C-alpha cells in the first residue's frame, strides 16, 4: 500500500489524531513513568512515530464516541443540535420554512431534514463549516482527555509530591486540579461555540442563496 496516497483532512488531524495522541501518550506515561517515557519518546524513529500516529488515529475514534455518548447521556440527545432547534423555533425559522416550501414544494416535518436540505443546497458556500465542526469535536475529545488527565498527572507528580513539604504538595495538587477544571470548562465553552458556528450559518447561507436565486428568476421573467 502506498501511504503517500492517503488523504488526511483537517478533521482527521484536529478531531482524531491529536486527542488520540494525547490519550496514547498519557497511557504510555502512566505505564512507563516520566523518566522511561522521556527516553522512549526521544528514541522514536520515523517508522515507530508513524505507527504511533496510526494508533492515535484509532484511539481518537474511541475518544470521539466516548465524548459523544457521555455528553448526550448527561445533557440530552439534542444537545449538539440545540443551535438548529433554536433557529427553527425563531422568527427566522418561520421565514426559512416558507422559503423551503417555495423551493422544495412542501414543508419538512422537523429541523433535521430541513438542515440536511439546506446544507445540500448551499453546496460549497459555507467552506468553513468543516473546520468549525472539527474544532468543536476536538474540544469535545479534549474534555475526555481532561477527565482522564488526573491519572497520568498523578503518576507524573507522585515522585515529586512525596519529597515536598506537606503544604507545598497540597498547594501543587490544588493548582493542578484547578488547572484541569479550568481547561475542561474552556474546552466545553469552545465546543458549544464552534458547534453552533457549524450549524446556524447553514440556514443563513441558504436564506441568502434562495433570495439571490429568487431575484435572478424574477429578473429573467421580466426580461
């Protein structure tokens, strides 16, 4: 197999390889310890690094599924589609339904098929959607990484904590825990923001395109 012909998209790197690599390295660090982990990473060559990336790609898929399932269990199955639901129930949503009915010939029963229709109709007019979606899914996976990060962090810090004075060890532990919580919160906020940026502009783009097409059709009829 010619690996040079493999096509790697931005989504693969951001949403799959990077989280998978972080989880894989965290597990590696936990098992090996900091000193051995550092030596083994330094000894990586092109072949073993490529193998690590393949493993990270596979692990990234698992991380994505874990994050998706966990958030849907905790926040509801429509959590990632909340942006399109709000738009569908707004005044612009009513306008969207009228435009779709005029364009398609009938109304869609719910927002999901309407979203797919609009996404198909705008074609490549919203080129950044894939990048927004990749960033959202990256942040979702980094939430999982944050949740699992105490395991390698404890392994990394344990040798230092036992040699520190008690108050320093407690302070370092609290600072580390606070850092993990803050990182998880920021990942969550960005996940929600980029998910909405990948959803509602699809409707906006469709409304703009359908209006332009309507004007063009009217001008052609007059001529």
